[in-house]
C-alpha cells in the first residue's frame, strides 16, 4: 500500500459518560460557596463521576466495545489502536494492551500504537498519530481507532467542581465524512507547572488555577495566530473566525471557553487593518494598542470582547458545550465531547460543507489548533450523527447523586487508590448496560473486569 490517500478523517465516533452525576447547584450549597459560583461563574450544570467500579481501562473498554458493536467493525480491519489518557494506573503497561483483549480473542494482534500522555492533550496526540499513520508510507490499508478517556478528579477545594469523567472512540480512515485539513495544524508547546501530577500515590493533580488559565489563553493566542497564518497560505481571503462555521475548544469549564472565543475575537481585532477594524469592531478602537501578553486578566478587554462576541459565541461555539456543561472536564475526551455536542446540535443537512477549528490544550503544556471540514454528502454523515445522538441521549438517563454521597465516593476512591488486593464496592446496578466494570484487583495488582449485560 502506501501512497497519499485522500480525505482522511473521522468515519465513526462513540462517546461514553458515567451513569452518575452531581448537580452543581446542589454542590454549591454543600460546599458552602455563594450561589451561582459553579453554575454561573464556571458555567457548569452537572458533573459526571465514577465510583470505584470504574477505572481508565473499564472506561476505554466500554467506549471501544460500543464503537465496534454499533459500527459492525471487523477487528481484523484495524491496523492501529491509539490511546490518549492522563489517568495513569500503571507506569509501564499501557491501557492499549488491555484493550487488545477485544482484538486478540479474534486473533487480531497485528495492531500498532500504544498510549500517549500529556494532560488533556494526549487524545489529540493519539489522533494525530492515527491520521499520520493513515497518510504515511507505513499504512497497510486498514483503519485506525483512537480512544481518549480520563477520570478527572480534584481534591476538596475550588478545583473540585471542574472534575468530570468520560471516554470517546474515533474510527479513522480515508474518504471520511469529517476530514482533517492538511498542513495547517498550529502548535504551541512549552514548559509550565500549571497543572501536573507529580505525586504518584495520589489521583489528584497539583494545580495553580490562575496560572493554568493564563497558560491556556496564551497557548490559544499562539496557536490561533499561527493557524490563521497557515490558513492564509492556501486561502489568502481567510478572515479568521468569520471564515469558520464553528470554533471548538478543550473545555475545562464552559465559562473559560466563552472567554476563549472572546479572546479569538480580540486577536482578530488586533490583526485587522485600521479600516476593517473600525467597521468590524465598532467602539473598540481604544484597545488597538493593547498587547496580548498584558491582557490575560484585563477585565476591560475581557468584558468588551465578551459583549462583542456574544452572538458569534452562540452561533459558533455554544452548540459544542452541551456535554462539557453536563459532564464536566473529561480531560483528553473533552474537546471530542465538544465535537460530538456540536454535531448532534444540527441536522446532517445543516452540517454539510461546514468548516470548523478545534483547539486542544493539555497543561504542562502542549496545545494545537487544527481544522475539520464536513463532507458535502449527507448520506455519509447520517450514520455517524444518528449513532452519536443515541450516545448523547444517555446523559438524560443518568442518576443524580447527593453531594454528600459523591464526597463519600471520592473519599473511598482516595483511601483505596493504592490498595491491593481490593474488591470494589460501588453499585453495579447503576451502570448503563454494556458498561465494563472492575471486579477485582489481586495481590499482584492485576485487574479483572466484567461487562454489565
Ligand atoms: N456567581 C457568579 N459568579 C461567581 C460567583 C457567584 N456567586 N462566585 C464567583 N464567581 C465567578 C468569579 O467571579 C470568577 O469569574 P471570572 O473567571 O470571570 O473571574 C469565577 O466564578 C471563578 O471563581 P474564582 O473565585 O475566581 O476562582 P476559583 O477559586 O473558584 O477557581 C478555577 C476557579 C481556577 C478554575 C479552579 O476551579 C481550578 O483550579 N480548576 C482546575 C484548573 C483548570 O480547570 N484550569 C483551566 C485550564 S487547565 C485544564 O484544563 C485542567
């Protein structure tokens, strides 16, 4: 095989979110913070979480098995399986090797790829590996699967309401309905201690909240400007946000995403020639000499561009926030939950021919902006959208859990994080049918799973 194939992208997509959540209004009361702090201040409604019955391997098994089942995938047609996660339960053995149980039992073991880790960016890096493989001379004609999953939990304190959990699986190959643009990926990678997990005995990260926001926004500035520059090489008329139908972001919490869209507009404003600036950004000229680096926490700039961008946000970004608002930060799958939300918010007819940019950010830090084009053929899209709608509809079937019970479950996870042997006690009844769950960790720390029928 080999040679350059066309229209490489997402052929099918699956999403899994845990069956339990805590309501953010109730969490505000329970944590004794002012009403609106999580729901308005962070823009979050519900936060998904897992009991000790689920771990990173069970999440990834669940979403992968569903993708295979729903799309009748012949496992022998898969030549690459990539996992992106920052939920580390083994310093050597990859989650990918565990997922091989679904393939090896059919005799399918010629499958490249392992795990990729850098905070919330690992899923994107895994995705790029898969795309690169299909477009490379190593490609043997088979498809790739990318699984991104995480359990995002924080210790008690201001970061806890920004947790979440979930997994996505993407089937990647040529002639796809969602096609990745070539040659325009724009990355920004640097060292920062904004969010990191140096304590291997703990599930929780160390977080410098304010620095993490600054890092996120500065990475966005860099990626967006470079992305526009690369786009203009092939399309000199490219006008930034105005040339895009949608703009999707990694979502730690929805409010930061809304601020990010405002930030994109601020970038467009600074990059506009004076005559365009006056016309496109009326009343904002007083900000023309402002510098990006001085304005991460500048309230005047933020408020002015939040107001300016409200309509653009409603149109191009808000539809991507449904899962983020109702599940929380899923870490590596967060951006792809955004993609799923955006896709199910419209009919296939409305989606055809649309172009949107995606911003992936992982603390530490690694970030990229890239773009996807939706094909012109409605019939190619129908299956993907219908299947995603089914997955997303499960959000309404979840069980609400009292914040005190949620807190006890978090305490139990923390207390037993490194216990072996260990038999989990979390309810199996609450899990959705088809969910994999942990049955045991033996004295050699080997994990076994079962699947709920
Ligand atoms: N009603 C409405 N809004 C309120 C209320 C209220 N009652 N109380 C507070 N707010 C607003 C604040 O004004 C603030 O708004 P602003 O962002 O516009 O300034 C917002 O709610 C957050 O409140 P703060 O007191 O400023 O911040 P807090 O101490 O709650 O911490 C943070 C928020 C930093 C996001 C914390 O949750 C955190 O550390 N999360 C994890 C790190 C993170 O997600 N970083 C983002 C990028 S890195 C990544 O993806 C992991």
